C-alpha cells in the first residue's frame, strides 16, 4: 500500500496537504465545542513527544489570540502538578494513537476535576471514549513510526480551535491556503536531498527558533534523532548564549527556522553568532529574505505569505524531509526506527 513510494514516511509527508484539507472540515464540530466552553479561564495541554510539540504551538496561539493562560505538560510529568486543576480549567489531550499510557492516565485524573478535550487521529481509541469532548484529526492511518501527517493535522485542529475561540475569521481564511504551500515545498524536495547527502555524517545538529518557530525547532530535532540516529537538539534561539553556544564549532550544522515576522531581527543575530563560530547554517526562511539568503550556507525557501503565525504548519515539512533523506543516505529504514513503537502503552 505504499502506492509507488519507497517508504510510508515519504508517502505520508506527501499526504500532508490532504490531511490538512480533511482536518479543516472539522470546523463545524470544533465550533460546537468552543461555543460550549465560554466559561473556561485556563487551558492545560497534556501530551508526549511530537504531540507535545503540537501542544506548545497551542500555548502560543491560545495565549496570543484568545488571551487564555495556557500551560503545557508532558503526560509523564502531569501527576506532579494535577492539584491546580478546577472546573474552569480545560485540559486538552493530544494523541495521534489515543492509546498512549501516560496520556490516558492523566486523562482519567483530569476527568475528575475539569473539562477534558481529546485531539486524536484513531477513531474509537481509548482517549476518544474517555474525554468529554473529542476532535478527530482527519489524517487517515499513519503507518510510519515517526509522526508526520498526524502532526500537521493536530496543529490544524488547534489552529481551528484557537481561531474559533477568538473569533478570528482572518486566520480561518488563511488556513484554507496552507495546502497550496505544501505543493511548492514538495516540488523543491531535491534541494533537501542534496543537503542530506552533504550533512549525513554530522554527529550533532542544532535547531533554533523563537516564538512560533521554537516548537518547530524542537520537532525538527526530534525527527532527526528518531529516524537518522544523529544527535539533534532543539533550542530557543535566545537560550543559545546560556550554554549550548559552547558546543558550536567549525562545521556544526545549525538549522535556523526563520519565518518572516516580529522575531526576525533577533533570530538573525543568533544566526550571526553561530556563523561567526564556524557553524554551517542551514536556514529555512522566505523567498524575499535577502539578508538570510546572503548569510546562510544552505537554504530552503518558502512562500513569503507564510509568516511566523502559520509557520508551524508549513516550515516543519522541509525538516521532516531532511530527516527522511538523511535516513535514506545512511541506509536506514525510516519507517521502523530502532527501539521505538508507534504506540507506547507502558508508562
Ligand atoms: C515521534 C512520535 C512520538 C509520539 C508520542 C506520542 O515521531 O511519533 O513522539 O508523538 O509517542 O504518541 P501519541 O500522539 O500517539 O500519544
């Protein structure tokens, strides 16, 4: 069922535009949920791994668009802060499988005190049966162990949720265009294949970003670790000086996630910091960013309509592709990374 693709992972990356389109059809269902939640004054996200990174984007969105204080907890750490929940808190569980043990355990606890919402890809899974509200991400079955199309579908659900809660019609409209940007990115995937062959022997990678670009950096690093077995660290660009800069040396690849937006100037200065220490800067930015183009060693460019607000949905694609092609260059099977399972049913 790979339909001509070499691996499920690349097939599923190619299905991301469709996954987003299908998830956008959940809008009316999500509207019913947001209409019912007018009395909440706090949101807590609970998730693991890639779903945790989608949750981090959710925090930025909900706080900036809806003004609702939002926390993000790792499901395995949830029990250490459960006591502050009450009936005005909405606890959102994000899980592709709907069967992750830590997430389900936290869901049981949160059900006792708070309203619960599960954002899940597998219909009929345990999380969908236990949460008060459910949003189904419409990614279709994901076979590759690394989450790709389910991640962008989770993000799409959160964007819809935040836009509806905040009555932000402009954002709702902008989301409709996202699948178009994907097609352009996939057409340029040869650029990433070349980067992959250049960097396949690297021992460490850093990924940096600010604001909305920060969770993108974290997710890019997680994908790299999972399927290429290269050490990758995602960092908030502003944290570089507080430690990791000591590790930046000649030839260390640093992926700088730099969509247009208000953080641009500051992240650019972080780029210059790593570059002056000899890093190979791999920049993901926009076509009209001349400054970036003149500074980076390697570049992947995206339509400049994609600003930092919607970048999480789009800028992750080249990073997923980079990990995929490095895995291929290293002779690894990206669908079945060692020691990992699609669904983690133990705590
Ligand atoms: C990474 C990945 C994992 C999962 C995590 C949570 O590519 O797939 O990090 O995101 O195990 O799984 P779910 O979303 O099923 O709860």
